[in-house]
């Protein structure tokens, strides 16, 4: 099954470690479209001198896809280059709660950072 939608940023807390260049971020997202959920996302990023960055993170979504209600965790692995953020998503096995028990899947988010605080999301998912 496929789920499409947008993700809006509505909370951000970042801390930069000037000794290592690592940035720790806690974000709060609102998913709209096929996925209706709120999420908490924590990530670790590094930006080099070029301004490009790489990040990894985990995001807990709580909400609805279709008739199913519950929560699950997405793993993000991504990069930001020339103002475009692209993140590969993987559902963490065993993380599903409620109607999302047994969920598995993968997907992608894209965010053009020059415009607004909204990204596009595509999630391909199934159940055991």
C-alpha cells in the first residue's frame, strides 16, 4: 500500500556542539494527507564547509493511515544539498502499536528548504 502526503514542521529545538560540528535536533511534525499524524523526530546532523549536510534520526508517528490508528517509528537517513533535503525512510521492525502492529515499509521525504516548512512524503507499507 502507498501513502502520500505533506509534513509540516511546527516545533524545533537545535543544539550545536562547536567542538565536533554535530547538530542535535528535536522536531515536531504534523502529517497531512493519507497519513494523519503528529510526530516527534530526533536527529543528528553534520554540515561540512560546503554547507551540505548529512543526518540520521528516528521519528515516532502517532495517528492514522486509512482506518488504522496507532503509532510506529521511522528511521531517517538523509542529506541536504543545494537547499534540497532528501531522506530515505525505513519503518523500524517491531515498533508498531495499536492497528500498526506488524507494519513494515520504506519511503522518502523531500523538502525544498528555500521555500516553506513543508515537505512531501511517500510511504510504501504492508503488514506481517
